[in-house]
């Protein structure tokens, strides 16, 4: 697997457009952040205002330059608004695997079907274009909504990293780990993603 960090990766269907995160997205996502002050409640990153958002974008763009992460902005075509962000990260070309994470979506877009469309496009690209053999997901063990969403797309629970990550408030979180394997992908296409893969 060779991840194309220097390429413009654009993933879309009738519902969602997933485009590379840029500095210009600070303006486009500012209102979303302002309306969702707890959007990164379970993340080690802070997201309280425009300044935090700009810092988040700068950090992510630097990680892309270093070949460590590929961040996206998510646009909801139905609502005609930017809905949040997600990324490919922990990318291993040698082992042909990566993680989909650093995902945050505003409350008004949650439970709307957007996440399933987004995850389908990102998984499709990972397995069918990049040739990944494993796609992983991680979340805070306290984040029941995130765990439910990950399980709903057919990911398998692998275990929990205990006392794994220091949060901004000083809490040492446990991190729950899931994955989908390449051989599991066709079955998920025929079941979980059947309604969005046409």
C-alpha cells in the first residue's frame, strides 16, 4: 500500500463530499464549532473557538506534510453545510493498514445518515483503491455514541488500552479499539452499506 499524501483525495456520493482540510475551512467550520462547544469532549484536542479551530487545522496540515495523517472536511450535501472533519491516520504502508479517526460531526448532522455515507466512502477508498488489509477505529471508552456508531458499521471490538491517553482536563482515558478487515468488506457492502453503496 502506498498512501498518496501529496494527492488531492476527494470522496463523494449523493449525500456527502469529503475534501482535504485546508486553512480556508476555518471560516467554513467556525459556526459549527461555535454551536457545538463540546464537539471534542472525548478528544485530546481542544475545540472551543475560532482560535482552537485554526490551531487544530494547522496541526493537522503539518501532520499531513510529515506523512502521518490525512485530514478532511466533511460537507453535507442535503443540508448544504460543512458538518465536521475526519481523517486517515496511523497509516502503515508496510503493513497495509490505517485508521479512520479524529472524527467530529455537529449535533444537527448526527443520526441523520451522514456518518454512514462518510464511513462508506472512506472505507471504500481504503480497501478498494489503496488496497488496505485492515482499517481500525478508536474512541474514548466513555463515548457511548461513538462506540455505537462504530459497531453499527460492522467493526469488530479488539480490546481496550487502559489509562491510554491524557485528556485536557487531566483525565486519563481508556481507549476502545475496533477494526474491519479486507475479507470482511464484501459482506459489509452487501449488508450494512447496501443502502448507500449504489
